[in-house]
């Protein structure tokens, strides 16, 4: 079921969980995101595809307030989060983000990596944070890795631990930026399986990927980014199998 469908019974449709409106981002005067408008409904999974340099990472980083936007606005749960008066830590607590690589601190065990923010930033008692971390680790099949250092884990295990770390605050939204790009091909599947199980649980996600097969399976909606604009968007079977725009077609030919 797509969460974009209005609820039955004539109830008011809920506002989107995430709303980008006319977002513009410049680096040194060059536009990287150009008047970008995008809504993500609660429980929806939106996948960003597009060539390297099209702005996918910048878009995700702006949502997590790691980059200030140059114009436009971003709302999360109806709150204007790009208002300069908003506390960025309060926003990031509600958003989980996982990057392509180097997500875990190498000098800390997996368990300490996962419980660091809950304990230090959010002041949660160690026992409580560790209990939740162990539950999540069990869920992703990493119970036996809690006391290991990251370099003792495979890349796929490290990324699964990084996703656990992003989930530990029970975020409203998960941002995943090419979380499988740095992995050996045989390790990609275990990370994609985890993302699919989060989708089944109803986690709202916005993710960038170069795995078109994965985009097809996990996306409610695929957005093709080109030069900082969403050139085309729709259900995966539309955008991936019958793209309207010649640039989308050209991009997808690389994966055929
Ligand atoms: P993608 O993730 O789709 O590959 P990015 O968002 O990383 O694209 O990059 C979009 C554009 O923004 C690229 O031209 C890139 O060089 C530029 N860019 C990204 N981050 C910075 C930065 N910190 N400073 C200057 N330019 C940047
Ligand atoms: Mg990127």
C-alpha cells in the first residue's frame, strides 16, 4: 500500500512528513539544487536516482541540516526546520542518516558506536540505551558483534550496524545516501534486505542509490535528479521502465 493514498472515509489527508518547497542550494555561487520541491508522506519510500553530481547527497544533507539552504524551505512534521531559529540537534534527533562509508567510529566497539549519541547527546541511561541497541542488533543479525571493533566486521555488517545506529533514536525519517556503493557486490544484498524490512515496518525513507533493481523493489516513488532538479518522478515501473524524458532514458541505459 502506498502511504500517498488518502485515508478512506473522507478524512483529511495528512500533511506530508517531509516537505521541500522551492529549495535552492548554491556552492560558491553555483546552483546545485534549483528550486526543488518534493513531498514525502509518512511511511513512503522515495528513491533518488541520477548521475554523479546531480545533487542527491546535497539534497539529503540539506534535509539533515548539515548544509544551509540558499532559498526555499523544508518542513518536517509540519515544523519549519530551515528557520534559522530552529535547534539543528533537535531536528537531527528525529532524522536518521547513513552515508556511503565510514559511518562508525573505528576506536569504539559496535555497541559504544550505537549508544554514544543516546547517552552523550540525549542523556539516556547507559543500561537503557544498551538494551535497545542489543535488541536492534539482534534484529539485524549482529548480536555477536556488539563487543567488536568496526574493522573486525565486513563492510555489509558495518553498514547494518550504521543503520542500527541511525535507528536508535526511533527517527521519524531515515535518509540513506548510497549505503551500498562502497560494498563488494556479494555484501550488497544483506544491506538491501535490511532496508526492505524497515520498509515493511513502515519506516519513512528517502534514499539515494545506484542500484536500480533495489530502487524498483523498495520505492513507492522514484525521482530522477538532473542538474539539481527533479526532472521526472513517479512509480518505479513508470520512471524505470517507461521514462518520459530523454535524459532519464539516457541515464538508465547505463544500467541496462
Ligand atoms: P550526487 O550525490 O548526486 O553525486 P552531490 O550532491 O554530491 O551530487 O554534488 C552536487 C554538486 O555539488 C556537484 O557539482 C558537487 O561538486 C557540488 N558540491 C557538493 N558538495 C560541495 C561542497 N561542499 N562545496 C562545493 N561544491 C559541492
Ligand atoms: Mg552522492
